[in-house]
């Protein structure tokens, strides 16, 4: 592949101050991106057409949009706020893509989700299986809203010749993740529960479901590298999985995190809570074939980094409280 001229790029990164966004912005800076704009929600409500129009008016000559902004959470948050998740994500994607096209932005990089896949997708998930059924019920509103961004991207390519691509990352984790138990995904939730149980001398933690579902995880810095590679080199309307190709059960994950944290208590499974999608593991061959992406961080290494980051945050928070 010929070298991509990042220095000539003026890039709007929605969600650029969030978990994935901060790592992606750091990656883009390392690559030498000419200008990076990170719109904040207090300045631009991306669910409002007039404010999205203003975003592009305020930043003329933008060459690329990477749309990371999302209203997102774990199973509990999805069950509690299905309407909010559907509306917010649908409106942000629809308005940003349309206004980017009208503003003459050369490329739109839409970030989707593997929650868009059918509930019983054969493993490993291949991009061709995306339309073979309805998503898992607890995250269907979110998954379908993101899926409509793919539909819109392909429609714009067909009618307007617009270069919009769609990347579907697997479950992400790493430093800077959301550790709020109301909204977090499984890895930060497990880490927090076990560390707090340790600190409080509690001999058990209660975990959702029965531990049987499987998931695939991608370290956030690897994800940032993959998104940047796609932004530079991928120019097709077909969606692309972004993952590590590994699969682990939630039970095995909990046991692994307990060992890394040093939690020796009991893992109790609350089977009145939903399991979510039965299995998740991606076919990641298209990303490697099309733009040379392969995850580089081992799962144990990524988990250790995440645990160390969270412990450091707790120490810092406690020292501020003490002072």
C-alpha cells in the first residue's frame, strides 16, 4: 500500500474525548494528521440538524469524519434505555453522514457494532451473515440504529458515489474504559466488582447470567490502530469486522480476571439476569486482507494494563478525597 498522506487531512472525530476516541486521537497525532477536531456535546448536539450543520460550517475544508460518538452501555443500560439508544444513535449517524456529504467531506468512517449481527449468527461471524436474522433482543435497538448507518452509507455510495465506509468493532476494553456499574461493559464491571470486594473484605461477587455466553475482546489501542488503517486505506461499501479472532466464555473471563486481580472469593451467578447473545467471535480476515490490520496485544497483557490503570485511578481518587 502506498503511504497515506495524513498531514493533508483535516479530521472531525466525533466522540473523540471518549474511551475509544482518546486513543484514536492519540493514534492520529502519532501518524501526523494535519488537524484533528473533537466536537464536544456541550457545543454541538449531534442529534440536532442545525447544530450538525453548524459543526461543518465552523470547520470548512474538513476532509474526513470518523464517527465514534454513541449512546452505549452494557446489557443493563440497553434494557433500561432502549428508546434512547435507538433514537440517539440513529439521529447522530443519519445527520452526520448527510451533512458531511453536503459539506463536501471526502470520506466518512462510520463506526458500527457487532451488536448488529443476528442473535444466532454462526461462529465465527462473517460480514455476509449480517442480514440473516434479528439481533439479540437486549441490544437490538442500539444494534439496528448502527446498522441503518451502514444502509445509509451504501445507499449514498450507490446514488452519490460517496466514499462512506462502515467498521464493526468487537467488544473493546482497556485503559480509560467506563467503570460505572450502571453503564459499563463486562470487563470493567468484573474488574471493579472484584477489586471493591477485595477492599471491603467481601467473600463473593454476584455476576449476571450463568457464565456460558462467549465473547471476543479487542484492546482499545489495537482498535485505534485498526480504525486509522481503515480510514486511510479502505474504500469499499462492504462492512468490515474489527476484532482479535479470540473467543472466551464469560465464566472463563471472570476466573481469569479474579486471578489477575488476586480475588479469591466465590463467583456467584445470578441466573435471573439475562445472558445476552449466546456467542460472539468474529471472522477478522477481511480487515487483514483489505487494510492489513491484525490485533497485536495479547489478552492477558491487555487485561493487566486495564487493571493497573483502574487501580491507579482509584488511588488518585482516594488521595484527592483524603486531601
